[in-house]
């Protein structure tokens, strides 16, 4: 079959969909880059916000408008929480709950193996080359689920408690992908910092990273989102190895201690500030990014001003800003003080303005420095030549010019910077 893969939401969803793709390619199926060419579509969904759930429905209807005969399998958090609503969408043939997601491939092809193939034959290596699924970075799911009870979050309901993969399985997968030409692996999970806790190892993520750096040849290793309260002692010494890239995404969610308590976040202004100072002292050229929710129930204008001031004081490289969206079956959805949409949107706009201001300052501070860039895709051409997009070591979007840069890590000179990107000149 010709199969099209798509996902809404987090990097974990992307990792899961790529794993399904590798399993299906190994079983002899063809991945296509356009849904109109597909016999079957797999869509991995998100339920973090109302907009994410709406995006699922829009995508399904768009698929069918362009391909009336296609069959669609839908999985992920939205499918798990609202299976009946998904099942009635056009051309949806299968709704697969998160607990059954690992068997989705065999529901499409009962003869497919769920084991990832070994890269010991040239045809298999060719099928799995970096870029085969639209990314030159490999997203590696190392953990699923979460035991935190943040009052705004539906993910715990959709994903369940934390479950970690064994270190040997992760190391083997990353080494196989390195053999297929991937230059970078990104470790992902619902609650990445809790990796290994279900094994009784409270420093599990630190140990996993050390094993990957010791026993694989992957040139670049990156971590996705890390909750700020579960970072093991001496964790930042891992960055003594330059293959571990200098970027940390530490979700804050609110800069007001009052709002953090209502969110049941296990951090405070004091603790978060101390963590960021420690990280910056240990990791040269570090880029710290974060998530912020605006308009949480009961958030006053004064609370929001405190949050703005704290976020600016920390000096993040970029924010992911979300408008609070009440999710069914969460504690926050039942709280008094739900704010009007106009107020939430106005605060979101102000926080985005601050994000742009901080991103501009961070990126312009990089001007004149050298950096490595993993080039990912052609984005156009002009009088200067073919224009490429990639990401710097510290995860700043970069543009540059060159010939055949796909999946190459090149050192360059940062010559200009805006809030959205930096420009790279060859050295």
C-alpha cells in the first residue's frame, strides 16, 4: 500500500508516527509525501487544546476532499478521549486508543513485524535514510505517560502513568538510525525527566544520556521538554560532551507563584531561577526556551503582570505561548474564575510580543559567532543561490545558501539575526 503519515501536536506524536512508518516500510509498504496519493492514512492526534482537536477534524476532512477513496486510521490522545466523535468522521476505518497504538501497524497489515529492522542490508539502509519521513532529525520515544497531576493537563488521562523503555532498546535504535545516516537524535516523552522512575532509578534520564553518548555514534543528541523539578544532581555535567546540544526546554507555564500553585506545578520563581542559573553556568552558549499558558482560571491582571516580569527577567530564547483552554475532566476546567476569551487572547498577545522581543535579543547576541547547523530542507532560491533551512546547535532556526546541504552538519558564521531566525555564512 501507499501510506501517508501525519500527526498533530508534540514531538512524541511525531516520534510515534515515524516508528510506524519504519515498521511499514520494512513490511514492504511505500510512504508517500502527499495524502492524495495514499491508499491509507495514519493520523496521530493531540488533545492538549481545543484547537488541536479541531485541527484533527479539519485534517480528516481535507484528506477526504483530496482523496475520496482513502482509508484513515486515527490514533493518539484525541482519539483516545473522544473515540465516538472520531469514528463518525468521513473515511475513518479504525480508531486506535493509545493503549493499543503499538499494534496499529498490524491492524493495517497483520503480517508486519513490530520489530524495527536491522540495518545490515543496503536496501533497508536506503529505505530508512535520514529525511525519508520528512525529518533529518530522528525523534526517539523513550518514555510515555505521566504521574503529575497538573490541573490544566488532559495528557495524564489520555496517556496514563509513566512507562519507560529499556536503555538497551533505546541505544540499539539510535545506533541503527546513526547507521542509516541520521545526524541527530531527539529524545522525547510525555514526561521525559521521569525516565527510569518506573524502574526505581530516579536519575534514569542522566544514565540513559550517558549510555547513548558512550555506546552510539550519533553525532548530535538533543533533549526535548524537561520538567524543571526532576533534574538529577550533576545532570548538567553531561554537557561536557559536545555531542549533547546546548538547548533546554524547561516548561514554566506561569511566572506567578500563585498561579503555579493553582496549576499544581512543582516549581516556583525561586527554584526555577536557580535551575536556569545553574544550567547557564555549566553549559556554554545555552538556549533556554519554555512554555507559558495565558489566562488560567483566577489569573488577575496583577498575576499576569508578575508572570510577564518574571519571564522577561529569566530571559528565555523563545516562548511557546498558549491561551488557556479548559479540557474536560481536568481540575482547572472546574475552577471558579474562568476568564473571557477576549481577556485570554489579549494576554496571549502581550506574552507573544515579549517572546519576540526576547528572541530578537537572543538571536542578535549570536551575531559574529560561529556555530554548527544541521541543514534540513530547501526553502527557495534567489540571486544568492539555493536557500536552505536548518537549526543551530542551540536550536535557533537558521537560513543559509549552498549546494546539496541536505542532512549535512556544516560550521558557519552567524551574520544576521531576527526574532525568527539567524543567517549563516560559510566559513
